[in-house]
């Protein structure tokens, strides 16, 4: 049991026990224990607690409280506690019992609806959640904001990006100034999702419109440049593709590695060897991640030969040794490609690296093998980055 839950439970117990033993027995029975079995419920609840069944114990304590404005918070807290402990069905049952109660006013019923929305979302009952979220759009501001945030979760799960964008626009009107950027980043990614879908069907103009919306929401979203680069490349607008992809250096250089191959391919399609060479040299002048260095070494090996590639690698390896660079060094140092020791070593290395995470979320630390814009660990957008974006400085 989490410490917070245990603490809440103990507080409830202490409050009930103190009141019972301090001479207010009669008054308490009238006010809080309207049912004749109230004292019995207390001991049943205590028994559940002693038998390490805290949910049943709280449920029993709470069921001894009638539903009214004074006790609503306790009932809502129970629903919340059950949901957080994964007992979603029990949580929904608590809210539904409250919902059926006619003593609650309109604002109180909205709080119950909000609790029910959260439990529906947790249970995956998204249609039901969506219906209640629509109803709560006219609720008091605080409840409305909480409901809209639940709406964001629902539409993300359903991949209903247009609806999710509408929710963000509502939230941008209501949120605090320091929350704006977070919502804009999300909306920017929602537009990117729409753009990628259009790109899949080669609807280039519509995809460009969505990318423009995405940039309006957050101009430093690297993903907009990567998609635009791909879009221009597919349309054989290679100069435009390069222009879009080079922008990543100023947006967030950690992602340069994601654009490298496409930039090389664009220069090659333009047969612009000069600019390609300058691009490689400019990369070598800047701090470099291991992955990007390996990509450059592979490119140099394919264009200028093994000796040049080995020369570059041996210049760099001392300042930031890694297992990937050492593996490459052994391969490049062998006299022939078919050298059995080097090939064997390379196989072992590849198997080892196959299981290694290449990306990590900067928000929750979740490790991933592929780039995900939405972190599966914390549900935040745009925090997953290449893991070796810790970069080595170029040697002077
Ligand atoms: Zn995360």
C-alpha cells in the first residue's frame, strides 16, 4: 500500500476512533452514522484493515456515511483512491451511487461526473467518457479544465487529432501563462500526426498546411522539419528538403542524426558534391554524437575508401571511446572485409547493440529502441531523444 494511501486511511480511522471514544457517541451516531448498523460497520471496517484489505475497510467506513454535501469529499476521495489502486470497477460503482443521489446540487454533481470521467478513461470506456466530457464543457472553470485535460487523453488514445486540437484551443483560452507552451507543443505534434497521415497518401498540399499549423503552434518542433524534409524529398524538391532538414541544427542538434541520411541523399540527387563535402566538414567541426560520427565514417568509407575512414575514426576515438567506435575500429583495421575474426566480432557486436536502447525520454527516463514522439512511459510529447546525444567536442 502506498504511503499516501495508508496515511489517508490512518487519518480517517483516527478521526472516527477519537470521535467515538470522546463522549460524542450519540451525536456522532445521529450525524454520521444514520444507519443502525453504523458501529457494526466500523468494526467490520477495522477487521478488513487488520486483515490487510484496506479497500474493503475504507469502503465499509464510507458506506456508513450518508451522501450529502458534507460527506461528498470523502466519497469522492474513495472513488479516487480505488481508481489509483487499479480497482476501476469499484471506483465507477462509488461514483454511480453518488450520481443517483438527489441531494447533491448541480456543481457537486459535476464533480461526481469528473470523477466518473477519470474512471471511465482508466477503464478504457472512452465513448462514455467522451459523452460526459461534452456535458462538462459548460461546467465551472476548474472542473471544465480538468474535463478538457481528460478529453486530451481520450482523443490521443483514439487518434482523433482534430478533436484533440479543438480541446487544446479551448485549454489555451483557460490555462495559466506558464502552461501555454506545454499545450502548444502537444497541438504542434497533433498537427504533425495529421501531416504524416496526409503524406502517407501523397496529399502533399494538405500535409504542408498541417505542417504550417504545427510550426505556428511551436516553431522549434524538430518533427515539423523532419516531415517537411521528407515531403520535399518525395516531391524531388531536393534543395527545399535540405533547407528544411538543416534547420534542425538550430532547433535541437540532438536530432541531427535523424536527418543525416536524407540530407546526404538530397545532395547526391542534386549531384552537388561540393556542398555535400562542406556539409560533412561542417559536421566534423561541431560537437558530434557517436551515432552521427559512425554515419559520417560509413559515408567516408563508401566514397573515399577504408583508409580515410580509419584515419578519421582513429583521430576521434580517443576523445570519446565507445563500444560502437571500438567495434568499427577493429573492422576498419582488418586487411580484408572477409577477415574471420573481424566478421565474428562484428556479429557479436551487432547482436549486443540490437538489444540496446537507442532513445530515452528526458521527462521520465523511459528507454526505447525507436524514436517515439509520444513517450509510452509518461505520455509526454517531444521528450524522447537519441540516447547518445551527449556529444564529443571536435579536436582542435
Ligand atoms: Zn517519458
